[in-house]
C-alpha cells in the first residue's frame, strides 16, 4: 500500500511541516523515506483523541487502500489496461504498447521475452494513487501455462478486475480465472474491453457471463456507439454521459445523454436496480415501495452486494483507445473492498491449528505471507502481503514454517521491475524484502504469535522434457538456473530419470517449458538441448489384490527377516488423497517401531509402477498381519519386504495407465468446422460443446494431451491460419487397451536398449 501520493497536495505538505518537528530531516526527505505516513497516522490519531472519537487511529487510512488484481483470458487487454491505469494515475508519463514495437514496451512487461512475444509471463506488482486512494495492482498472465501466477496473486488480493473481450466474450481461461476468484472468495468487477473492435457486442458478453460464469451481474455503464462509432459511455448510476478528450483520453468530460438513447438508458438503469435489489434488502425495500432511488443509495447497495460476492458490476470501454479507464478506477474505489472489509484467517499453531480471524489492523501482531519469490539483481526478492501489524527495516521477524529468526535488511515497494526503498509498511500493504531465505507460502510473524496462513493450491505438472547443457562447462550455471526457477515457480519441477540419467523438467505445458529453456539461454548463457516432450502419465489399480511376502536373507552375521500380509485396493474416485496406508494389525505380530519403515517401502514402490515406470496413485494399502524375528528383523528388512510385496501383487490388481486429458477450446470459421471436428476425433478427442458466434464456431473438446503435440501448426494449415485454440488441464483418465499396450511395449523397448 503506498503511503503517499506521487504529487503531494499543498495542504498535505503543510500538515507534513507541522508534524515534522521531531525530525531534523527536511519534509521532502521524510516524504521520500516513507516516515511521513506514520506521522500522518499519529497526527490524525491525536486529532481524533481530542474529539473523543472512538474510531481506531488507522481506520481512515485503511479505508483508502485497494489491493486489486487484473485477470483475464489471454489477449483480452489486461496489460494494456494496466498501462492506461498507470498513465492516468501519474505513475508513468507516456503510454507504450504491449508488443514493444517502439523498443520500450508496456511498463508491467519488464522481461524482454514478454515484450517480444506480447504476452505476460510473470505477474508484476505496482501501486498508484487515484483520488486520494492508494491502489496496489498485480497484473497477471492470461496464458493457462502460467496459471500459478494468477493463483498466487488472487490468494493475497482483496478484489479483482475480470477483463472480458467484447468480441471473444467469455472464453475458456475467463472461466478458469473466475473459478480461481471464487476459490479465494475475491469480490470482483467485470470490464468489457475492446468496444472499438469489429463485432463488439457487450450485451452478448454480459449474457454469457450470466450463463457461463453464473454471475449475478448487470451493467453499470452502457456504450455510446460501438466499433468505429464508439464515442463514450453513459453512467447508469449517476445518469450522465462521459466523453474522453485529449490525445490520450486524459480529459474526462461529462455531457448530456443523447436524446435517442434516453429510453434505453431508463430501461437499463431499471434492470440494474432490479438486479441489485434481488441481493440487497435495503435497496429491495425501496424498489418494491416504488420510492425514488438516488445515485448515492444505488452506489452503496452495489458496494454492499459486490463485497458480499453476490453481485458483479459490469464496466465497459476500450483500453487501447483510452476510453473508459478512469470510470473503471472510480468503480474500483467505490465498489471493491478495503483490507479491513475482507475476512482473512490464520491457523494458530499453538492451538491445534484453530482458525483465527485477522483484524487487518496495524495495531495487532505482525502476520505476513510470502506469496512470490524472484531472483533479483541483489539476491532473492520475497513479495509479502501484510495481513496485520507493521514491518520495519531492521526488525527481527520469525519464519513460522522454519522457526528461523531473520533480520529485515531491506524493505522495498515494487513498481514492476523498479524498486523504492521504504522504512516500514503496514497491514494491507504489498511489499518486498531482500535477503530472506524462505519458500513460497511461508508465514512471518514478530514472534508474539505462532500463526500460519493457508497456502495457495498448486496444480500438478502435466508435461516433461529432458534437458541437458550443450557445453560440459555450463553444468554449474545450468543447475543454478534450474534451482532458481524451481524456487520461484511451484509448478516447475526438476527430477532425474533413473534409467537414462537425464535431467527432466516438468511444467504446465509446451509454452511454459519453452519459456524456461529460453530464459536459461538469456539469463544464464546456457544453451540446452531439449528432448521430445513427454506426457506425465500415471498408473493406478482397478481391483483389490492380496499380498503375503516373506523377505528372508542370511549371509553371515545378522540376517534380514520381515513378513508382511495384507491387501491393496483402489481409492474412491472422489478421494482427495492419492496414497493411503493403514495398519490393521491386532497385537504385536510386527513391532510398532517397524510400521513406518513398511509404509516408506510401499510409498517408494508406488513411485514407479511396473507398466511404464510412472507413479501409481489412488491406491490404498492395508496391512493385516506379518511376522518378525527377534534378532534378524530390522527397518531395512521390512522396507524391502514392502517393496517386493507391492511388486508381486501389483499385476493381480489389474493396473491401468492414466493420461492427462485437456479441455481444448477452438474458435474456427464455420466453413472449417467439419474438418477440425474430424481431426479432433482422429486425435481420440470427445467434442462436448459447439456454439455459434457470428461467422465462427466455438468447439469445446476433451483431448488426450499425448495427441496434442504440434497441434497449432495442424490447426493453422486446416483453417488457412484463421483458427485459434486454448488448452488447459482437466483430469487424468484411463487410456484405452490398445494405447496401453503401445505404451507398455514402447517402455519395454526403451528399457531393453538401455
């Protein structure tokens, strides 16, 4: 949370001079150092105490903070919108376009790769001031391969803007992002962008949001003209027309509503009031009694309903054409919550992880969550969201997860890749610290409490690549790069193939892994050779099978003796656990000290199934009996017994291979619909939906990932370059018998050549 506007007003500086008597430094220095905010708090506190006001000293300042994220489907205009927000709030002084054709590129896309490809790869944080409100913004990627960036941003934000394209409408990634917002209970406003484009239809998009996203929503604005005739907006709350003048739309001018639109405006405003009344009792009473509803009453009702996540106000505009951004900012401060209006919980580690509600006040003990790590020029940069208390440069803080006591050497506020040093930060702020060793999801406190925040959900990787450096001398840099990427991105995993001894990197898709290989080349000067992409298959069992195995070895000295008896069975399909072990032995047939070794043995055996060597999941192992020897039994003996017992009974449990199935959404001209649908069927895909949008067909299908390699090239050639598609992970499903036989034969052939 920024503590001061970029350009302080004269009365602000006057207050600063008057409250600065204790400091020998100049007011400007105090302003720049960040001390000023606390003094402002203090002077406000004194004034309120004199009045006998009961409101906490920090309340006024907290009410003027907004932590928001901007999320959407790929290419809906998120970064363009953020660029305009920064321009109108005075954070940047000229607008640059996303693809970086002018050699500069958008402020929030600080990575060269982002500017070249015209996509956002990493979420970037910034802050700005709008009408005395401090707004922290996180711009997130739209591509599904970087979904973890959206996940961790939404975990720490209080509100969000869901950007929808007025031509594309609600697309597959819009649905995913909306699902993530629901998961973290984030109130949101929607912004229908690109009203200047051919085929723009905001009312179609609004009805799609109601149908596909199940939004209880209504427009709070409506456009004056569309496509090339898009001139401005009508504010349905205050009933006025808004026009945007100046070379960059910086002059917002209120005007009269065009006479030919008055009837439609009345109808749309009534629809807005009716929709909000359904979820707000105060407004409903006025509406049912046919009482006149003022703009202020309607605004308050929209705010209550939005914060309660019962309503989504819909804004409109064109970020690229500089229209509609300032009213959207007004909407953010009017309708989205401040940090104290959001319920945040911590788990008390001293009290059996009991849920504790955090007040969100700077008065309480420090509670902060590390939600993102980045390797900066000066070492590891850790992004923190402060939920309660105050953090100061030089303070000692405790990492609750590792129990380590750490000093805060440097505290900064981020503006994309630029940093501003600050002395302290309060609850509700998003800041970054250097020189703290931790992992994503760790909680920090001042030591007076032992709270941990619940972490974000991390999806499992679906694709792997074998990589190795071209030059043998680059080994050090190669492992350094992989270590860093793995620490920064929880969905990026690194492992070693035990058969081929190759380094395997796993991630969320082809683009995800390509980006990391490219970053390795650019940032670490390591050229790597990349093997053919491999799909992350899994194995599972389909029926119960018994095991009874005796591991007995005698070769001079102490021998090995361990017997395990029991059964394996598949877990129910809706089970959250992927591996369960249960000890049902009655009595002391096996001493209890050896049970953990048996569980460890079964877990190790399940890491590699005998069909194609991939991990086995959705399996329950029950131990019912066994035998031990007074001298020869050991942890190793029982661990080996468990491994061999699993291998022996695995075949009898009728194992099957599971493959990742993707939800693919295609948008193709209707003339190519038959060809594309036929190709999906050839790839063993199942078409689950087919909608018509103007001259285009939108096809949804479930297709095995293994059959989707190189699909972008095929789609381009089938549709003369006019088709586009998006793909995201859906679930792991069992493969057909013929595919299973092919995979097993290929695995056996690889093993025999090795």
